[in-house]
C-alpha cells in the first residue's frame, strides 16, 4: 500500500510522480473525492506539467465510475478552477504542484462554491478511503457511470474578473509579465485583451519543466529577469506569477519588489471604498501597515493564522470583503472567498493607471516599516528552540507574547513571528520594526537563540 502520509499535506495532495503517486492512485482520489463531497457532478482542471493531463483524466474516470458527471476544463490556473467551482456551483479539483519542481504534481480540492477542503474539512476522509481501496480494491462502480464533458471557461473567468475592476478609463501602461512558463501564460493574454495595457510577455510558453527559472517568485533569484526587463524598457510595472498563477508578485517601475503587505493594504483601501465599513482579514505575518490602513479607511481588520484554509474560514465567518497574506495570496468575497492573484493585479493596475505618478510613489503610503523578510533556520528540535525563544522574551519588559500561529512577540517598536514549518525541519522568522537598524538587531538576537 502506498504511504499517503508522504503526499497528503495539510491543504492538498502533493508528491513526486510516479515515485510517490501515479494515475492509478489519482483514479482512487477521484472516487474518494466524489464520495466525500456527495456530488452529482464535479469540475476538474490541470496545469501545464507533463504529468497533469493524464492524472486529471484518471481522477475524472474515478469520479465518473461512481456515477458522477465530470466537467473537464483542461488547462487552467488554480484561480480559474476556483472560478469554475463558484460559477458552476460544483466541487472542483485542480492538478498542480504550484511552484514545486517539474517532477512533482498534486491536487488542490474544493467543495461547491470554491469552499476549501483541508485536513479538517474532508481531506482526512478522502485519504482514509484511498488507503482502504488501495489495500482492498477499488470501490464498486455505479450501475450508470457519469459522463465526461469538456468545457472552456477561460473567457467567462476573464469576463468575471474584469467586471470587478474597471480598467477602461486608466492611462496606457507598459506592463512586463513573467509567467515563468506557468499558467499565467494561459490566462494573462485573455484577461488583458482590449485593455489599455502594452504587454511585454516573458516566458509565456507553457512548459512544466520550467526551462528559464523556477516558477516561485517568492525567491528573489526568480524575479531577476523581470526586474531587468522593467528597467531596460522603462515599463510602469512588472508582474510575476507562480506556476499555477494563483499568486502574483509586483515590481515597481524602478525594478524594486513591492511587498505583498503593501499590495494587501492598497487593495484593502480600494475594496473598502466599494464596501464601506467592511472586514479585512490579514495573517499574523503581514505588516503593521495593513490593519492601520484598514482602520484609516473605516474598515475592521481581523488577524488570523497563516494558510488559505484559515483565511477562507475567517472570510466566511466574518463576511469579510478581502483578505491578504505575506505570501502574496489575495482573497476576495466577490470571488467566492477564494484567492486570485490576477484580481489583485487588476486592482494594482487600476490604481496605478488612475493617477499620474509612478507605482513607487503610490505604494509608499502603504510601505511604512522595515521588514526582514522570511528567514529559515534548519533545526533538529523545533519545539525546544521555540521554547528557548519564548523563555528569552516572556520576561522582557513591554513585550506581549501570543501563540496564535507559532510565537509572536510584540513591543511598541518592533515585532517578530517565529513558527515551525509543517513539512520540513525549519523555523521561519519574520521581523518588522520602525527602522532598519532595529529590525536587524531583533533579527540577529532571535537567530542567535534559534541557531544556538
């Protein structure tokens, strides 16, 4: 029996193909997904990885074997799959491993209306069924199998996004987009079509072997080409999408990265202008500037743990209009509470094109503090190192500690969050302070304990 503990993660399925999973297992996942969602019909899509089409089709066969009708939307971004789930009101499955190397693949699953599926909301049950069937044989097929139907929803997806942000009256902008050979190369041309945007396309060829660079813009080395092209051409803005194009990273006209916290604050201010008094979700690693801007614009900030299942749950619980994370995931009530980097990008383009100044001037009001960025430390004893840091700061005068997600220590002039990775022997540190010198001091002090 395959070891599913290696591939079933907190929020999705992910592993090396075919070493850790293959089409036969994908077929069982399709049947289990159909059983757990108790759906008459589902929607399935996939990214450009070499293994994706066959895995997605096997999953569809598994669901259809239990009498479930399957709408196959083919090549799509993850947020396009969420759109299809919301638009068609069907449970959905997306085959992607996001920014992971080419030999990986995975499944992101949701219930109808793009409601998340994670360990506590169906994924554990799906795993249990797959393990049982892998051990004792596939489930009994339905007397009447379901149908497999192909449908292209790209134009509907683009139309929905463009109905939420008006870009028709903006000044013309020169935009460089690095798709990293990922699904942004599939979605951007259709979404941008007819808008006053001069598109300079970098690596739009769909290629799941990622020949130019990893499709992970969170790593600075993967946006070097984008930065260079923006500077060379005098572009107004640069956008970088990850492999499944659900996250978007922004570079200003000088080629400098814009922090996802500043983008969160900018988009929050725009959403609050549309929905006065609304609630905005932010995780515990986003900048102080985010709740400040939300309050300044008449909204209510709500702080939550890192991770899309927590954000989406809080979005649903509070009726929030928007949510943002430090990792460049952006969630919208108008998009079924799901994350879509493309919609965040349209907001930034609308804001930039609606005024005369450069992007650096526009975001300066939202970028108020000095931040360390995320620093990873490999440790043998995560719990022990966490306790050592907690012991060092719990007696610190003027320091407040909370353990909403890892350990957060806050003072009047700085804060830091230290939390363990769920999948690796790492501790992740984020520091923010009122000036760069203080941020460096706090960073070095915490790391001296973590790495002792």
